[in-house]
């Protein structure tokens, strides 16, 4: 059978709050059940099951043992909703059962992946679980599991504190209908890795590793693929990029975290705009507004990183004296830490969790469907090979219009052109898979080169806003103000020198035949 579940990460206080939530009694079907679970995961020394997308475990529940085989039903990031083929059967005495009735082919898949290799325990989880069956009218039944415990690999361990909402009957919308009621007003994160993935990560890294920044994914579909499926996969990937980078910002000072998080939010807004004519407007405005607000919050931290790591470093390499550099860097670092605290508070706030849950629900329940939109079915089924040229042509026309008199444009107008170029590139990356060959690669490379040429112009505008005006750092320190003046002067010179390169690369791009024609 296929198991669908939503995984929510919360601190132990949050888990206890769900257990005591007043809506729980109104939704429950029967009494809750609490039990201690010990789950032993098995694999070969070279992780053959993991490589095949299989998790094999033996779980002790009281005095009995149960064997479970899980296989991924969906590739890519889950974004918080997991869909797995699950085979569960009794394992008397805690002994593996790799032969016998096999209606879904789970045992055959395990044997094929093993190819004769020996299995051994690799890690285990120990949790105290409370389960409650919930029913919500009009949707179905959902099992809520509240877990507190840890995953252990040798001497290493990592805490587990999470809530799982597993669909037992009805539509997947039941999961979201229940979760929305029990998570209302609570801070949480979408869980993007399951317990098995956490165990392997602990086992192979020798410690619980810090989260790593995640870039945009790639897509594998043909020109005959329906537009709805393409939109779904693109939106899933945007959600995956956003969800994966939030922990990076929350738990590390890695500047790539806010950078990739902002890109993920911008890609999402572009995707919503690109696919709105196909999907329809239902739900898009609300998601776009939330993504825009979060992007603005994260953007302050990204700008603070750029000021220190790129702008100030560039000024230092062009003669800013060490004392002035050190004083300005210290002032900017102090302000960056204050911004980081504010951004982390925004990411940890209930509003962010709610936005991610809204987006996940929109994607996984086809939240764009509108019964009154009689043409929608036709639009959703349109092959992406027919739709993509129209989508790209529209954005290319806007870019060409903005850049028509590029040598006469002021900085603000060039900034508008840069943003349109970025949207065109994001849109191109979403459908590049149906345009293999040199033409598409050459066009997108020229597009990226032109974007990169705007670097100093963009940095200069941002630095002028951040370093000057009423919010300037260390306004009473003449050495710092001298450093700011020097830095802005260097940027102004670089911006002026950059213009001929921008114009040249614009000419190259304008002369390149679009790959979708």
C-alpha cells in the first residue's frame, strides 16, 4: 500500500501542546495509545538498500516484532509530505522475513538490491509514541503520532521531537485539514527528512551534521508532459529549496543559506506568475504575498552578508586602509547579527510554518482546481512543449522592451531590466529539459553573463541605501564614515566601468536566437 504522511518538527513543548489541544477531543475516534518503540534499521556495509531508496526496519512494540519495508513513491524533496510504498508484516522473534507472500513486490525489491550481500543493524530509533485516530468530516481519517526520543548510531545520537499525520482513509486533504486545526498559532517546521534518512546521516557523517544550503533542482520531463504536472514538480522543487534552507539560516551562519532561501522564494514567485494562466488564480495571490514578505525579511540578511563579504572586501582590495576597514567591518558585523536575530525570529514564527503548510497543501491537493473554471481541464492537460514557447516569449518581449534603449537607461531602469532578466532565466531553467542541445545552453549562458554584469550596479544601489541615510552605521565615527565614503566611491567607479560590458553583453544576448523559436 502507499502511505502518505505529513511530518512536522516541533520542540517538546510544542508536542505537548498538541497533545493538550482542545480540538483533539473533538476530532478523536477512540482513546489515544502510548507505547515505547524500538526500531532497528538494517542495511549492507555499503548501503545498498539506501541506494535503492529502500528502508528496512524491525520494530519492537511491547513483546512483538514487526518488519516494515518502505520504498519511495515520489522522487525529489518531500517538502514535508512523504509518500511511500509500505509493506508491514509480523517478524516473530525479531527475525527478518525476506520470503513469502509479496503482493507489492517489496521483498523482491529488497532481495534485488541486496544481490546476495549480508544485512546487519546500522542504527536504531527509540521513541515514546502517542497515537490518536482522528476523523474530520468530509475528508477522512488521520492517525496522529507524537514522537519524543532519539536516533542512535553507535555512540552518537540525535533527538527526535515530531508530529506525524498519516492518512488512514479518505483524501490527502484530510491531513491538512487536521494539521491546520492542531497547529494553529504554533511555531513549527516542515520535516523534509524521515527517521531513516536522519539515521544514515548520523551514521555516515560521524556526527549530526549542520544543515547544508540547497540549490534549485533540475527537471526531467518531455515536451508531451502535461502543463499541470510540470507546474506541480516546479512548485515542489521551490518548496523543497525553501524548506531545506530555512534550517540553514536558523542553525548556522553560512551566508549561502539566506542566499539560496531568497532564490527559492524568488523562484516560487516566478513559477506562480508563469503558471497562473494555466493553473488559474485560485490561491496564488495569498501565496505570492507571503513569499514576498518572507523574501524581504531574508533579503536584509543577504544584503548584510554581501556588504561584508563582497562589497567591503572589494573596497579593501582597492586600497581601503586596514584600520578603517576593521572599524567598518566591526560595525557592519554588529548590525548583521541584529538582523540575523530578527530574521531567525521571522523564520521561527507561526506565520512562516503556516505559509509552508499552505504551499504544500496547494501543491499536493491540487489547490488550483476551480469547479467554475470550465476551460481549466484543457489548460492543465496542454503539453508543456506547446505551452513553453508562449511562456518564454512573453518574458522575452518584456526584457527586449526594457532593454531597447539600454545605453540611455538610468540605474533604476537598469535594475528593472535586471529583475526581468532574472525572471526570464528562472522560467528558462524550469523548462530547459525539453530543449536539449547547444542553443538553449548558449542562450541561458548569455543571459547569466548579462545578469552577472549588473553586479556592481546592484551592489552600489544596495550599499548606498544601507550605508547612507538615517540608518547608516557609526554615524559619529569619522573613520567609519571615511571608510563608507571610500567604499561607495569604489563602487561608483566600478559601476561606471561596468556599463560598457553590460551594453556589449546585451548586444550579444539580443543577437542570440531564442532557443524556443
